[in-house]
């Protein structure tokens, strides 16, 4: 999954550990989140979100839900949006 920046956020690469922490907080127990990988660059955050939610289509929807909740709740991700979703 890729997040892209809007506005002033495009100039900085956020700390990957902080982004992962926000995603963990946004996840619910029923999301069955197992692992998050984050690679950030100015204007882009590339995420790997791994859940044990079967089947693959459900896991993708769970990952998207986690991202949307994180974007809605976190000042760190205020100027970011979901740009691309790639299946595992």
C-alpha cells in the first residue's frame, strides 16, 4: 500500500517507526494484524501490512481499513492519503 503526501508533508519523509506505531494503534483486535513494514521517502510512504485475515481479499480490505483509521486519527498523517493498494 502506498500513501502520498499533500501540501507541506510532501517535503519530508516521516519516521517509519512512528508511522508503524500509528498503524498499530489504529488496528483493532479483529484485524488480526501480524506485521507492518514501512519505507518512507519525501512525499511517499510504502507500507507492507500483514494480517492473518483470510482470504486475501479480506486481508486487503482489513489493511485498507487500518490505513484509513490511522489517517483519520493521527496528526502525523494528517496531510497523507491512500494512493495505491496492491494485493499481496
